[in-house]
């Protein structure tokens, strides 16, 4: 099938998924083709989508074809460009429309994001953010590690091609950098970016994290590698609180946010596994299971004395002496 024909087929599939379905005459009009071409399109649709159904339109007496919405749902994921355009529309409405119209558009944006399959949503949101930055409609304030284009490109190329990567890396305990051959399995994004990879020269071949800003050199090698059996990046990421993983085991975590901080805390997803409980008096209890006590400390410090660590006891002892009451604002 040619590129043009594929686009035509997807266009007609989207129309067929509407409540009214689509007729041969409408296909001819949309594609600006003859009746015979419309019949071939229907035949191609039936081959690709066995769920395609037909019915007789009571008003016109003509046959119409209809697809269940779920049949093409994976094909209707919005692009980063479309989401960026929606964000820009929100921005323009803010300057001219009423608050109700702005809120309606923001609600639509949130609903669209919620409908995107989880395995694609993070990449699309990241692409949308990058596009908005490029267009000058967004920026990233605050301190962040300085990126290097050559290293970022090498990592991206290795990930796409399942290629081995030779890096010169200096860990925080290393006096000098040293060369390693790694098999990249993904990236963790956060305050710092971490390359998730297997050190191919290390006995055991377990998954490790390498700080991207500590990689001094990266070269894509011609040799490929076989990904670690059963490895899933999302599942791996859910083991930890942030992008940095300490070897401190996984803990049952519970934080209690004071009543004056509860509404603010409700706006955060601290961890994908979190369970939220509203308590008498207005406080909010958040529970989840993860590792990474040090990154939890970094985050908890921003809340001052508005949050209390209930468990684990190791985290409680790490933060209790540093809870402050004089912060003018919360995250």
C-alpha cells in the first residue's frame, strides 16, 4: 500500500468511526475519487478492520459503513504538534476570553491526555514540551545539569538501534573517569537524567543507572545487544521515588500532610502506586511503596513542617530535624 493510500484509508476509518458512519458517496467526496475507488476503500477497510459493519440509512435508503470507536482508538492518538497548538490556544484565550471558556479548554486538554495510552503519553508530553520551548512559548527556569548535544545524540541513537554504547563515565565515588561498554535500556528523566543500562563488562550484568551529566564521552558501537529478558522501563521506574535509585531496598512509605497543605498535596502524583486517604480534621495521608529515601528527603524539605513522615522509620529520622515552619510557600 502506498503512503497516499494509507493516509486515505486512515482518513476514511476515522469518519467511519463516527456515530453516522460513512457512505460510498461521502468517501468519493472526501477523497475526490470515483465511485469504484470508494468501493475499493471499503474492501480495504473490511480487510484491515473485520469489525466494520454496514446498515441501511432510513432517510436516504443508502448503505452506510460504521466502525466501533475502539477499533481505531490506537490510531487517533494526538501528535505533539496538536497538543502544543491546544496549549497555545489556552494561552491566547487567557488574554481575551472569560474564565469559563479557558477552564473548559484546559479540561479538554486534560481529558485528551488521560485518553492517551500510557506507553505513549510520556513521550508525547515530552515532545509537546520541547516543541513549546522551541516556539518560544515555554521555558525551564531553575538550575539544571548542562546537556551536551553529542552525548544526547549518541544515547538516542543507541536506544533506537539497540546498539552498544561506549561511554567514559565518572561516578560520584570515582577519582577519574573510566571507559565502560554498556547496553542502553532507557532513560529516567527528572532533576537529573539517568541512563538505564547494563554494564556488559561487569559480572552479573544487572541493570545500573548512569548520570547523563557525568558521561564525558559517548560513542555508538556497531555491535547490537539483546535486551534483558522481562525488563520493562515503566515497571523499573516505579521501584523508585525519583530518577535516582539508592540501593536501600523498597519501603512502605506513608506521609501525612497537614490540613493547610492537603489541597496542594492533592495536586501531586508522588508515585504511580500511591493511595490517598482524607483524614478527619482535613489532613491527607499518602501511601506508596518505593525506594530512594534520599530523593524523598530532597522533596520533603520543600514542604517544611506541613508534612509528617509516618513510615519508614529510616526516612523519619532523616527528615525530622530539618522540618521548618518559616517557608513562605509550599511546592
